[in-house]
């Protein structure tokens, strides 16, 4: 039976031996290897590792089992059957349910790690008792987990799709145009601006496709499809090194299958 990850935020819930515990150390996730598969370990399975946990957060349920997130700053002495792996490698290996849980855990832990001090007065913050939030005991400023909206768009020119190679991409990968939404900007305007800034062309008929969290570390990707309107491709040579129009039988190296970019590309290019 396929499992699903359900987001819940009962901050009063405490972990027990039979709960899942997502542990991060130095940006990597601790996993359990079992019968050629990768799993999130149960709390009782971690006791032999003697991990010094930081603060724990209840993040939801995998199936009917509660799931918690924590991190440690002490190096883990791995015993047989355990391994540390990057979140990207984890995402490429497990199903959507486990990646969703690990992604939420990474976002919450990143927020916890980067909000130790009040952004208003600089005092030490404490975790609120009734919700996932930080509060400053000095000025009462409240800080919630940060979610950064970003657009990602498949620009179509007939049967061709616009793909670009970012300077940060490895293995000569090409993907869709993407970028963060500016303050005071609506999503359709963000799509038009990012495409014009990154590759020098104008688009029209911008329409929403779907969305997905991108937990590296805290984005919400909002996917769109747009049509080519005018202009010639002109990259800046710094952020975007190359960009071109591609047909489905001559595609370059594409993003990982778990990414929203790949889901949109597959949906519009291989829709038949």
C-alpha cells in the first residue's frame, strides 16, 4: 500500500520509539539501509548511535506514523545499516512521500537554525509553545518559517521548448527559466520579467500549471507555461551561459525527475 505524507503541526506532540525521526547532520540526512531500500529510521532504531539531538519538531505523519525532524552538530558514528546522504541523492532514490517529509524537515530545520536571534532587536529567540514559530522575549517579535516564492516557466515556440544552462548547473544540464518573485510583484509579471532578463525574449499567454515545494532550502516553486512573443535569445554569460530552443527528439541533459522543472518539461514536451 502506497504511503502518503500528511503535514500536521501539533507542537505539543512528543516523539516515541515507534515514530520516524529525520536527522540531519552537516546538511546530510541520516538514512537506514534495509533490503536494498532506503528508509527513514524509527527513533528506537537510532538509539544505538547515541546521537545528541537538537530541538525536535513534529512535522506530520507518514501513513499513520508520526514523523519528527531534528539535527545534530555532533558527528555521528555510523554503525552497519546506516548512512548519511545528501538531500538531492535521497530525493533521487526514494518515493515522493519520503522526499516530501524530508523536504519539510529540511525547511523547518533551516528556519530554526537561521532564526536564533531576533531580526528586530537582536535578542535571543525562543520557540513558541503553541505553534511552529520563534518569538523574541524582549520585544515580542514573532518569526515564522520563511517560504520564498519563485516562478518557473516552460516557454513554448510551436513544438519547441526554451531551455537554458545556468552557471551553477552540473553535467551540462539544461532546465527551465526560473527566478524569485520580487516584492510587490504579481506572478505573471515575474514570469515575463525573468524571461526577459535571463534570455532577452518576450512572452505572452502566461498560464499557471502547478506548484511544488523546493526544499533547497525554502522555496515554493510556482510553475507556468508561456508562449514566445518576440525577440532573439541573448544570455548574460554570467548566470545563464547558454539557452536555445529544443525539440522532443533532441533534448539535452534534463533536471532530476523529482523536480518540478522536469515534471513540467515532461508534461508539455511528451504530452502525447
